[in-house]
């Protein structure tokens, strides 16, 4: 199972406050962070992309400002501590990774940003572009504006949503525990570690406790919530003990851990969600050439669009159909309906002149298009002849 981490093309690593910040002094554990940076550099050297989702800003800031324990702070005190501590948190990551010539970028998100469609798309585009620039995004909850999340989150769910957002192959939750046990191992010495969870059942949920550490607000329940989000999006997830040097290498070397298995790839999981869960907001009609290209697994370009109907925003689901009204599939459109109408029938190179900004080359990218089986199985030549009638 540890091969899942070694073979993943895109990895999200979540780091809890208890690992990163010393509870007594409120200072960063820089020696430990250096070993994590070694691991991240090693993954990148073999061609893997890495995103870090890190807690710790409130823990750093509250100690420096002379505030009490996190669970005793008023909301505005937590937000002030986060604003102060975030600077030190980002600096610590920058200093640890720059020794490997790895540059970072800071991204602040709330859970709401991962749920609102427009914010989700913007965050996804930003993270993807940062990876294209060969940077390591360091994501933290935007605690200065978060409300409910700041009290009930711990970045477990946020990390799962980030992993889903960027089509990661593997999510690593580095924690103060080394996995899911049949019972609380502190209270029950006979409790045993569960190495793999193929599905999150009621029995699995019953094994989760509620307590976190003094430095974090999460427990096993939030980790199971994260596992559900991740695996449904096609992302394998592992819970492993982080309080060891080189924690990612330890996982690959077979350290105790619990793996939650995804049964689809991220792309397949997203296409199933598009085809079965989203209500379409409009219709895109395509010409014969575009229909044939789609059947071969291509993206839909504006040049192949001959009609746009309905009112929709960028990222909404739309039906893709032929001139004859045959539904080929459903996809997430890259343009709002007004802009889609303007560029329909035009080449991608003309988009900037038509809209005044440089948008995407595709009207619908193939990874965001779920074709009907009939559309995929139809012979291209027959499709062309029928559509030409």
C-alpha cells in the first residue's frame, strides 16, 4: 500500500498544529520541519508534485501574543492570532524548502471557498498554475475571515477538498496518531491498527473518537470525514504518525498507517459526478466534426460549437448535443453563456480579440466532459453520415 505514495503523480500533505508547533513554547519545530522538507524535495526530484496544507498559524500567534490555549480563545482573538502567526508560518516553510532550491507560494482558503462554485474554480486554477510554475503551494485555512470553520475545522476536511480540487492521487494526513484503531489504544491495550479501509461503514465510523490534542481541534471523526471526501473523488488517503523524522519516507518504508482506498481515479470520479449529480444549466450544440472529435476523447473547442442556449456561469454543467438534438454527454463549461455565444464557431486564437481577455482554449476540457456510452460507442463515420442528413 505504501507504493501508492511513491507512485502518485500529485500528492497533498496535511500537517497538524501539534506536529509543527511545540505546545510549551509556541515555537516552530524547525528541526522536524527540515526533515519534512527533505521528504518533499525527494518526491519532487522523482517528478511528483506536492501541495502542503498546514495548520499552525493560530498556535504560533496565540503564544507570541500572550493568549491562552486555542480552545479558550474568543473568535476575534483566534483571528488576530492567525493573522500574526501566518507570517511566521510561511517564513518557516520558505526557509526549510529554499535549502533545496524549492520555492513556495502561500494560499489561504476557507471551506466555503471550496464549496462556492466560482471560488472553487478560481482556487483550482490558481493551485494548478502554481504547480505549473514548479512551486509548492502551502495552503492554510483563512482563519482571519473564517467563522464556524475556525472552531470546528482542523484542516483535515480542507485538505481533502484541496486534494479533490486539484485531482491529487494521494492525500497524506500526518497526525499525532499512526492510524485508525479498533478502539482507543490509550484506554484499551488490546486495540489493533486497521491497515486498510476499503469502505467507510458504520462500524468504521463507530471506531472514531472525538478528542484531539491540546494543539489541534480535530480528532479521528474529522479524519474520517476527510477520507470520505477524498475517496469519493478518487483520491487515496493515508493517516500516519507525523512526529517522526522524515515522515513521508517512513510511510514508504512501511511504517504503521491506515490507508483509505479510492476505487476510481480522480478523473473517472469527477466524470461520474458530472453525469449523475449535477443539474445542467444550458445546452451546447456541436457540429459534425466536433462530435467526431469528442468520440475520440478530444476536448470541445469553440470552433466546433454551433449553438448555445440557456443561462449559465463558468463551471456550470451543460448538455452537449448534436444538431439533431442527440445528447452526447454533459460537461463543465469554461465560459459563461454570454461569452460562450460570442466565441461559438471561432478559433481559440480569436478568443482574446472577441472577449477582451485570454480565456481557455477549450469550451469544455475533456477531463470535465462525461460522454454517454452511446456517444463513445458510435462509429464516427456513421455519426457523421447521420448528422449530415
